[in-house]
C-alpha cells in the first residue's frame, strides 16, 4: 500500500467511527447531566414545595430567612465590584506590561483555587479574632471583624477574587498590545486608551467573570461558616441558614431556601450563556 493511501484509509476509518463515538459522547453527557444536575434540582424543588406554595412562601418570608437573604445580597454587592476592579487591574498589568513580580502575581491569583475555603476562613480568625494577631488592637478601637459582616466580606472576597482576573488574562494576552500602542502613538493618554480601546475589547469577558464571581459569592459556605459565628438573623447567609434549618429537621424550609439559591444559579447560568452568545455573535 502506498504512503498516500494510508492517510486516506485512516481518514475513512475515523469517519466511520465518528457517528458512534459522537452518539456515545452525547449519551454519556446526558446521563451525567441528568444524574448529577437535573435529578438533584428536581429533588430540591419537590422538597421545597412539599408543604405547598404557601409553605414555600412562609419559609422565604420568615425573619431569619429574610435576614440571610439580605446579608447574602449585601455581601455580593460589596465583593463583586471590588473583585471586578481588582481583576481588571491585575489582568491589564499581567497581559500588557512586564514588571518584577509578574509571575508571582499570576501565581497568587490562583491561590484561592488551591487553598481550602475553611483554611482561608481560619486565617482570618487567626488574624482578626479576639485571640488573633490584631485582636487586641481591634478590641481597643471597638472594631469587630470576625463574627460580623466585615469578616464575611473579607472571607468571600478572598475565595472569589480569581474569577474575574482568570476570565480576562487569557483574552488580554491573546489580543496583544498593538491596538493600545496605536492609540498611544496617535496621542491618546493611558487612561483614555484603557477606556476606549482595552475595556471595550474585554467587556464581555469582564461581564462573564462578574457573573461567575457573583454566583460564587452568594453560594460560598466554607470560609463564611468559619468567620460568621452562625448568629441567626445577623451573620447567617443563605447557605448557612440552609444548614441550620436542615440540622433542625426543618426540611421544607431548608429546601425552600436551597431552591432560591438554585434559582439564582440558574439565572446566572442563563445570563452567562446569553453574554457568551452575544460575544460570539459580535466576534462573528
């Protein structure tokens, strides 16, 4: 058999096997999706409505539940803009400039991915708790961080700060610096170049990172559990309130709040899909 015939034969064999491999891959994906995503979601919704729609509404409108919902959205409102600003600045610096410590900064951005959220929460307790390094100073100045909103915000900020930067860095690196250099050559200032060239080029990736950051901020449990103190109506976020209700065998109420988190996650995924589709259409 000639050398030229070998690639044709291999291509024909791959083409013959592709439909079966494609069907198998789709089937495995659908089974996995059904078992690990759709089935739990159906169970959560069914348990949330076990006492009817009135019971679901009562569980959501219970004072401690409302306080948990309000705190969750407040923490997200604090953390997400800060992470957006940090992620944008860090990505811009890493992708567009060379400086000492660049590799270290890139590594540190990934730190929350490798450190357990519980460990990060313990670090904040060791730093700002009553027996921590800054505990005496904080107490003397009547500043409370651990077991209060500032501690929850700090813990959430730590575990979520990679999301925006990690969405932006690869995109900015792939875009290079040619457009920014052209704008600077034409007389634009650095700030104007950022606003009119860099930011419009990354706005869809930035929005995707913000959505992912927001979803993680609202669903964070481990780090928040350590620094919150589990004070009902004060420092409990939605995930912590779900745990308390479940441990108290208030199953319907626990699943009602859990379904609210699931709904928020689905909305986030829907918006993320729409953003990515819009970005793809613009790129096309």
